[in-house]
């Protein structure tokens, strides 16, 4: 069953989605530690996340770890799951309130969030692709 979860297709272009999702999450996770007041615990406190001193670094750690895993295509489907959850929480806490300013404002301000959510869902469904460690580990010798 574990091998089935690691299995992936031989699509060479999946690496483009992996690069997009992996680099953005890795960068955002690092920034939560570099700029905790504006992007980490401070931001979490501002938007009403409980216990922001815990959840800022907690989320940052997941973003870094899962971003790296996705970049290498290692445990891609597993790594996509926490990132999907992070994006769903981001939508409900930071983007849904923007609807008060109109749907187009919300769509404009959430374009990166949509790309990260849909990219992560794509990786959950398709796996890491041809150029991934998942593919190397599941190929017959």
C-alpha cells in the first residue's frame, strides 16, 4: 500500500508544478522565521489565530519541510496534504473577510493562494511525476 501511495505517473511536466509549489512554500516558511512580527506569529495574532507564538513557527516548519519534500518529489502526496490544510485555513482567515470589499478584490488578493491550493491538490492527485524521488523509489529494478 505504501508503494501505491508513492507511485506516480511518468509525466515530465509535473516538475513545473512541483517547482512552483515547493519554492513558494519553502520561501514562505523561511520568512515566517525571518520576519516573525509581520509574517509569523505577529501576523497570526493579527488575524486571530489562537496561540500565535506556537502556530507561527509550527506552520513555518511544515511549509519548509513540505516545500523541500515537494521540490525533491519525495513523499509528494503526503507532503501535499498539510499544504492543502494550510491554504484552506489561509483562505478562511485572510481571504474570506475580503469579500466585504467585493468578490473581485477577494479574487485579486487571493490569486497566489488559489495557485498554491490547486497546485497542491494536483500533486496530491498525480504524485511527483517522472523526475521525482517517488518515481525512482517505485520503479522496478
